[in-house]
């Protein structure tokens, strides 16, 4: 009798082991900032990622290894090496900072581990320095801002003053906007870049911008800077004379609550807005609210889609680094932000860009979509994947 | 645009507003340093705690003015705890140990704040009476910023009155000048240190609570403000009220007008000045001990 029990237990155990081995065969390294200024974004992306795995019922099929990039390039490189060489992950997901993405690019490309970029928008990552192994599901800096330039020109806005933090993303966002705005007949009457991470008081810049008397001001700010900027813009009383436009990160759902009524009337462009009226998005927002008790931001969607493209690739049969890299570029579906495909020419996402206004909804703030630019595709910018 | 009087007046107010905020922070730091010979790098973290305490108090009570009262008291209590638990034992430990310990404290306090309040920046509403623009000397300027300037000027006046005209002020000045001699004359220097430390912490808390509606409360504000404050203290001269006033005005105006006149160099200008002061007058422009 004892022998049978032993045998039965042994069999059960080995079946369980086999099942476990078969299920947890894809190992994913999540390289996100867990400390510092970008910690909140990292958490949003992580939440979205986990939610997509659970929604697909495949949470057990992926082993997650989390590393803190601290949004610092040297740390990011060290952690990427650790994930690839020590943990031997099949794919990496994350990267919030463009500087970290730039730093890990050569290592990722050389070690041939697929990397799904879930935020960093550096144009070059899917342009001149693109890689077969780097797929971006978030956005590129140019992609988000280019449509806004032509749209604002169409609205009859002639003269614009621009402001952004003085670092790569700030310059790329403003450059893309300027290019399409001037091509559509608009004029940039002034432009300033504020010291990145060191500017808390925008008073001097706002006073200078106002003195240039433009029709509108277009800015890119994110995170804590966005909150300070929007509030200070309002307090100087400029909003009623010169409307504020910007990159959608300015009034992201993640920060709009802290901005308060100051954000009302600000018009921005972004690749995702939580009030998007599609069945896919409504289901996503409801599920996210039920799980985390807050509306999802664009960062959460980026994390969600990073997991979803990975799930789709694995479902289609990808099981090692090479086949996952291959499979990711073939994924295409309609998700929370609308139709999403990966451009085989650059490995950047092709997606709709929405222009939305932040409006009051009782005591809270919500987003009203006032324009949609469908399926925005980045030019190859020197990338030659295909 | 640059010939416009309104433009320059507004920029002048911007500079004054930044100076006052820097003053509220640096005065505590500089007096603590001058009197106690203690380098408290965690001063910036106390400013952050003041901002968060202000945000929470304002949210809980729905009253901005109550928050402005509670935040300095809360920060003072944190300061008293730090004093009793750590700083008192570090008084004779030498500057390097003090710097290391208080530098470590920054990270501890920042992470505690992140655990309690989270990573996402929190906003604080301005009181209705101060929200929106006001008319001042013919220019339209945010009423709340005028309020910051007023608070800074009031604190400045009160402190200089106390330090120059009262017995406590005389004791503090004696302690800064020569603490051993002050102790010989029957002044309880240790108790004086403690009182001054509490006032310094409370002012950091006040600065945090006042800054929160403009800059919002974020975990990064602890380190963001520390360097400008240290520069103010070094430029002005350690331990002196007049030095803190001069230093904060210089740094505030250089940052503001640097951003207007030569934005490419705005962030470097202050450091250039710092280097120049250290070369020409290593003790600062208006040091307490001549």
C-alpha cells in the first residue's frame, strides 16, 4: 500500500513539475525605474503589463524578473547585462528613459535579445540606430507631435511660441512639431529650452513667452515639471489670452488630478486617451479601474500592449529569443488605443494620434477628444530593416 | 519685447519670489551651521516633508491657513526627533561624519515619504483669496507669488529684529561668535542650539508648505532644493542672517535674469558665481565671524 501511495505521489509530483516546466518557459526581464523621478511611470507600466498577462490567462506562462534601471544609463546597462547573461531572459520589456535606451541599444542588438520598448520615445531608436531586436510599442517623440503641428495650423493658429526641457526628448518633440507646423504655413515666433530637472519656477520663461505675444504656446513637459508648468501657466493669467497646447504627456491622466482646474482647456496630442469611445477601450478601462481603483494612463496602456504583443507572439509559436524577435513584428490587433501594428520597416508602432482637450466633469477632470489622426507611421529616418 | 517696463518688473518680482523661498530655507541651514558647526544636508528633506505635511493637512482640513500652521509644527517635531536620535550624538563627530549621516538621512526620509505618499506628485490648492492674478504696480502678477514675497519679507524682518534687538538674539550672536566663551558667561549653549534648530526646521517646513501650491509636492524636491540652498549659504557666508539675505537675493536674481537674458547659460551662472566667491572671499560675502 505504502508503495502505491509513494508511486502515486511521485507520479503526481513529476506531472506537476513537468506542467510547471512546460508553462513557465518564457522568461521576461522587466527593466523599469523603481526609484527616482520616473518611479511612478515604471509602476504604471508594470501594472499594465501584469494586467495583460492575467487577462490573457497566461500569467503562469511567463516568469518575470524585475530590475530597477533607476532611469540612469550606466545602471540600465548593468541591469540589462544581468538580465541577459545571468538570468538568461528570453525577452526584455521596459525602458522609460531615452538615455537608458540609447545606452543599452548596442548591447541588446549584439546579444540578440528582443527588447520591447514600453516608453522611451527617442526617434533614433527606430530610426538611424534601429535594430531588428528592438520593437517599440509606445510611441516615438516625432510621432506624437508631428500631427499636432498640421492640426494647429488647420485651426487657423499662425504664431506659436514653444517651450520644453533642455534634453534629447524635449528637442525631438519640439522639432517634430515645428517641422509640420511651419510646413503647413505656421510661424514659430520664439522658442526656449529650460534646464532639465533643475527648473521648478517657470515664471521667468512664461513672462518672456507672453511678451512675444504668440497666438498659442506649444510645450512638452512630463511628470513633476508638467504639474508645475500647467499650474504656473494658469496663475500668471496667460491662459485666457494665449491658449496652451502641448504634447499629451502635459495633461496625462496620471498627473491631471494634481494640476486641478489649471488644466482645463489645455489641448494636447497623444497616442492614448482613457475616454476613447471604443468597446476595446471601455473594457480595458473598466478592468483597470476594477483592479487598481484609478483610470489608466498612457503609460499603463504601453505596459499593457508590451505584454499583449509578447503574448500574441508566443501564442503564434515563438519560444526563443530569435523567434520572439521575429514574431513581435508580425503582431497586429485593435487594442485600447485603437488599431496597433508594428511597422516592419522600423519596428516602431503604427497607431492613431488623438488630440484632446482637458475639460471639467463635475469636480473631476476628464479628456474630450477633438481630433483623430489615423494610423500615424514614422518615416524610416535612416532605418533599413526591410 | 525687452524694452517693456512691465516685462522687467514682472521678472523682478519673479526673482524676488524665488529669493524669498531660498531665504526661508537657507536661514535655517546657515544659522544651524553657524551656531552648531553642524552640516545638516537633510534640511532639504525637511522642506519636502513640509510640503507633504501641508498637502495632507490642507486635504484633511480643507483649509490652507491651517495647513500653513500645521506643516512647520510637524516638521519641527520631525526635527526634534532627528535631534534627539541622531544629531545630538553627532555634535562632536567632525564634519565628514556629519555630512555622511545627514546625506544618508535624505534617502531614508525620501523613501519614507514615498512609502507614505507615493511617487506621483501631489498638488495643493491655493486659497481662493490668493488664486488668480492680481494687479501690482501696474503689472498683472499671480497673487499667490506676491504672498510668498510678503511671507519672506515678514520672516526676514522678524528674524533681524530678534537677532539684533533682543536678549535671545544677543545670546545667539554670542554663541555663533564664540560658543565656549558664551558658555562661560552662563549661557546654556546646548539649549540655545536646540531652540535654534527647532526654528530652522519650522522655517524649512513653512517654506515647503508655501511652495507646494506652486511647485507641487514631489519626492525629488528634497535634493532639487538642496544645492541652490547650499550655494546661498556659501555665497552669503556661514552663520549670518545678512549673509543669508544677500545670498538668496543674489542667487534668486541670477537664476531668474540668467534664464531671461542668456538661457543657455542659466544653469551655469550660479556655479560660476560660487566659484568666484570661493576664490575671492572663501568665507563668503558677509560671514558671521569676521
